[in-house]
């Protein structure tokens, strides 16, 4: 997710993209990718949603090393018209949404150091590619992401970004999906995290609530630790229709009158799948 940044670094194009410069990755950088990839692929067996597993296969992500964005974009664009472009780090919200609205996913080109396999604050190429890109090969999810970009530009104009950002957080980054074989992961922040991919499904601590658009847009979230609540969709069609096909302008007005909710709140109208013990020792504050 993009945070507020204003100055465009030297060497970036007007749309903030940079060349990935794939040839400049070192063999130890490729080796970090391979370690993360193998470990996460083991962890996600029986945890990732079907669309993610299909995406990994369609995009040949099992090939060794950090993917080349141009080659990946060729495969991806044949399926859903999406491409992957490199950026130096966080980009301004408007730039981020403009890319999404045009089916371009912005990704960091750098990869974490070998001593940061488990946790890192800023998204790297493993999070961005492994976490996000497989689902962009799913036609319905691909449409959702583009619509979200358009919705982001609109939310900026309406001063409602804080509310809309929560939708991204609780779906694109930390979403769960109820499949016939059980609860599965589709959020990129979980799929790219060794610890959270187990925690989100197996731990007794977090709440797991059925997805509800207004409820999600009222809910604060954690940026520095596992989530205290996960929202569960039934399928991507449901997610797409409840968001793209609704006019958010009146919803934003209504949200101004409703109190925000803490990340661990459970309220009377929630459809609770599992109520968390909240026993996990959270660090830091929530947003
Ligand atoms: N339909 C929303 C609006 O009118 C935009 C949107 C689409 C938001 C998809 C999120 C996801 O603002
Ligand atoms: Fe992300």
C-alpha cells in the first residue's frame, strides 16, 4: 500500500517508474528469493486459495531467481492485461491509484537482506511479486484491483482515502476466503509472510468475521504486527460486485457519522466465524 511521499527521486520517470535492471541482481539476492520462495511454497500448501496456486503456475513463478518484470508482464498481460512496473519505493497515493486504474501493478525492485527473512516494514520484491502478482492473473480479482484504483482516485477527491485504504488492507493485503475445502489465504501481506500465513488460519488469537463493506471501512488496523481481525469473503465475485458496483459517495457520508472501530472489536451485527482470544502480545499502536 502506498503512503504519502511527495518528492520524486532523481532517475524516476514522470510516473515514478524505474527500470528493474534485472541483470544487476547478485547471485546472493537471487538466493534470498529462492529461499523465501521454497519456504513459503511449503507453508502455503493447503493454505493458499485456489486462484493463487493457479496464478503461480500460469506465471511460471517456480523458475529460479527473482523474476524479470518484463517477462512476467508478458505472461500476465496475456491473461488479464496487467503488467508489473518497478518503482523505487513508496509512491504518492495518486500515482499508485493511477497505475492500478491502468492495470499496472507497481513493485519494489529491491529484495530483503538474508537476516530479514521473517519481517520487514517496507514491502520488497518478494512481497510485491510473490504476494500480489499471482492473483492478478485471476480475471475477477484483476477487475477488482483496477476498479480499486479508480475508486482510489475518487476517494482522494472526496477526502475519503482513510476509509477506502482500510478496504485494501483487509482484502488485498490481509483477506481470507472461504473455499469448499476450508478457509484459505488470498491477502498478499499474509501470503508473503511465513509467520502470518500460519497465524491467520490456525491461531486462536484473531477474530475471523464475514466480510462486510461498511464494517471493514470503519475498522482500524495494525501495520506493525499480525492482524487482530481478518475478514472472510465467500468468493471474488462477491467482493467485486459489492465494491465496483456500489457508489461509495453516499457510503463515505454515512461513514462520517459512524464511529470507527478498534482492530479487535466485535459488534452485534458481525457475522462471527471465530471470535479471537486476542492472546497474542501485540507490539506498537494501531492506525
Ligand atoms: N465503486 C466505488 C466508488 O464508487 C469504487 C471502488 C471500486 C472501490 C472497487 C473499491 C473497489 O467509489
Ligand atoms: Fe502489498
